[in-house]
């Protein structure tokens, strides 16, 4: 934990000793242990050495499925993993880790990131599939990203790539740009049609875009509509300047009339332009997708201070909070109620090897 946050905790008269992680230590909760439904801490844990982040979570009845980025072996190649959770005595109990997609060493998606999934009816090469995934990938590092698709009938089994090329290909000539990434799928007909939101990072500009597709026939997906960028009216970033929507997750309201967004609020500070200590929740009429004059209304946020559990002296809150996603139904709609659960990523920036301490945590936000 950072000295800044530790100082704030001291002001709350919370005395605590924080143990330093060794390379193979477990985090405070062991793998698979049920967590509090509201969630101040991690939703499940893997051994230090596994970079566990960027989750997509859908809930059907008293079952949840989470698809997330992790490592196949300690400090090894990043893959997509999936777990199923069941509700036991008001707590989510997560099952075994299943590797469901690996990077293709000889293709554009050698490195894979940011899965997003929806349910529907998707035909590909003569087979109908129930689940569609969008993800971004690249062939070299974290630049020149593109967005591709995969399908399955069983979230916990291996997913099938759709085609050999991405559905959204970065057009930039200069491969040093970020490209297209952080896709977020939302169904709007519970069949084959949906929105695909994604971040665009080009050499001169960054913004959030959205397109609508008919994915019913994935041998020939149909682009129905596309928008240049989403408006940023109503939101602000922490350092004065033009706010940017990047690394965001989206969901439809339960009645389908509003769009909800959870986004990284950048930057953490002027000295850390690529880090965030807060994710912000905002909503707008669905008409904002084609009316740039409309505005977002900020409804809540998650900060390091908010993730402290004042009843647990060992809970000091998170330094880094990023890559939030709503828990939704299988079609990308928020669950009924006045609150929503956000699953976000965090890591221990002061560990010996912080790149392999990332973990997933949960928090309830106001709608």
C-alpha cells in the first residue's frame, strides 16, 4: 500500500500491520473461499505470480460466470480463464479455474486482453453458439491492438475464434499507437444484435467509440451503424483538461432506456499519467449514442478510501483501481435494484514484482 493511503488510514485511527508478500504467498483469502456478497475485498484469489484482471461477469439466477485475464503458469503467458460461482448462504463461492482461450502465436492476437461476453444466438461455420466474446489483442507488446471475436456453448470450455482476422482492425499506419481495445458488448435484442463499445487510441487522439452489429451470422457479420465517438459532456478527469473515456465498461439499464458506464478516471496524478486510483460510474439516456449534445450524469465512484472496511483493521483499501465492469445479466443489462456491483482490477504497487499481483475485487455502487 502507498504511504499516502497509509497516512489517510492513520487519520481514521485504524492501526494495522501489513505483511509483505513473498513470491509464492497467498493473498488474505485462499483460492475458492466464499466472499462477502457486497464485497470490500477480492472475489477470489490466485497465488502471487498470477496477473488476474479485466473481468467480464454475467449472472443467471443464483449462478455467476466470470471470464478474465490471467496467466497459465506463474509469471507465464497471459490467457483467458473462466470460473463459475454459486450463491451459498449469501456469499459467492467460486469454482475451479478453467483456461478458455490462449493467444495465437502466429497471428494478430498473440497477446490477448479485456474479454467481454454476451448471450444470444450466433451462427458460425454451420454451428449455432450461445455465447459471444469480444477481446483485444496484438502481436507485439501493448501497441497496435485490434478487436476480435470468439464463441462457445459452454463458458467454462475452450472458446472458438471467429475467422483469422479481427472484426475491428486498427487502421493506423504507425504501429506505435494503442489502436482499438477494451471492448464491451451489450445485446439489444437477446438474439444476435448488439453494441460493441471500444477504446480508440491513435497517435493524435483518444476517445470511446461504439458500433452496432448483427452478429447472427458470424461468417458475415453486418455492421448496422457506427458512431465517431461518445460525448464526454458531464464527466471530468482529475487533472484539468479534456476528459477522455477509455478502458470503460457499459451496460443497459434494466428497462433498456439508459446506458450506464464505469470508466477509469484518469490520471491518478500528473506524475502518474497512466494510472488511476478511481473508477467512475455515470449514466445517460440511450439517445446519447447518436446525439452528441447530451450529457452523462455521474452517480458514484470507487476510490481507495471507499474500499476500506472500517470493521476490519487489516483492510487498508486499494492504491490502484482500474478496469471496472458491471455485473450484468447474460445480455448486458443491469440486474434489478438501486445498486449495481462493479468488479474491478487492482494490484499492489509496492510489492517486489507488482506486475504479477493484480487481483479482482468487488464493490456496490449507487445507480
